[in-house]
C-alpha cells in the first residue's frame, strides 16, 4: 500500500472516531452515526489496499 493512501485511509478512520466521540459527548446520534460510517469506510479501504498488496507480492 502506498504511504499516501495508507495515511489518507488512517486519517479517515481517525476522523470518524473523532466524529463518533463528539456525537456521543453532545448526544447527537446523527453525528455519532456519521462517525461510525466514516470509520467503516476507512477500514474497508485499508483492507482493500492490503488485499491488493498481498496479490502484488
């Protein structure tokens, strides 16, 4: 996985965690759900990149 994509996917996951925590703290279920979705997207992209790397080597 390229370092740039890895960092971008990790940042998306971290951003999602922050949104989820903020949503929990202020009682905003919508923001909390957006955070969970964003984390899932980042995790899925990371898994996809790892799978690509596995087939390259």
